[in-house]
């Protein structure tokens, strides 16, 4: 079975759990889909991209968090 099919079924399972208002199941299926996606060549750059975005936000907010009042 291909990874794409497994990702599709994990997303489908998350959708079904969300419609049934089973939040825990939806989170588990979403995490499974995310792990499977990161394991593919297309998704292998995702952790680095998220890190770059968080670093940019951190650098942009640094002037706001430095120094005190007065």
C-alpha cells in the first residue's frame, strides 16, 4: 500500500472523528497523517520550514520583548 493512500485514510479518519465529535481520535489520526507526510520526500523539508518561520517570528518580536517599561 502506498504512503499516499495511508495519508488519505488517516485524514479521512480524522474527518470522521471530527464529525462524530471525538476530538482525541481526530488528533491521533491527524498526527499519524503528519508523521507519514514528513516521512515522504516532499514533506521532509517541513520541519526545517517550520523552524525558519518560528525563527523569523522570534527575531521580529525581539525588539518588543527587550527592555523594560520606563
